C-alpha cells in the first residue's frame, strides 16, 4: 500500500463528507431527528456515528491519552456536529500528509467502545475508517430519502475520480 493511494482516499473522504454535510445543512430539524429504522435510528445518529469514528481514529493515531467516543456524550446542535465532522475529516487527511511512509505498517493501539484494546498496522486502521465512513454515508443517503430529502448526488469514488 503506498501513501499516494491513501492520500487519494483521504481526499475522496473529505469530498464525500462535504457533499453529505451540504445535504445535512438543507434538512429541517424534524428530518434531522426523525426516527427511521437503520443501524442508527436517525439521520442525526448516523452523522454522529461517522463524525465520532473519524475523530476517535485521529485520537488513536496521535496517541491521545484520553480518546473520547463523542457518540456517547454529544448533546450539541447539528451545526456543532458538522463542525466536529469537518475538522475530523480534514484532520485525517492532514495527519496522513505528515505521516512517514516508512511507518505505514507501524501498529496503532485502539480501544473498542465497549471495552478492550487491540492493535492493527496504521495502514489497516486508515483503510478501515475510509471504508467505515463510506458504508455509513451510504446509509445516510437512504435515511435522507426516507425522511423526504431527495436533493442528492453521487458520492461514489468513481464520481470523485472523474471530477
């Protein structure tokens, strides 16, 4: 795995997140909170899960002594969450930009939300969070449609590469 490819994925992630955030800025508070059957019970909870996961991986990569899963404690507004998500999204790319290519296989220690610790090589954790965000953005598209928002566009990787 080379760093140039990972940087492409980080750029894609920033682009796709910003598209999703643009959609969230257009929905009503009722649509934001509406209960919908999915992995997470609303647009709000799904967006919170994505932002929280991106933020926590930066904490793990930087060896933050007190990483916080904000999904369990967040009580802010949609705007507050969007700020966190934007910072995490660009923060992931910024971190990777300065991360040494020779260290891509270095282990990263992480904690599971329900307890326990594990390690994976940095490259695997980075690939995981990109895949994780992509998966849940797909759910977000479905949830947005279910709450009546249809002003969507493609956020596929192939679409990103074509722009």
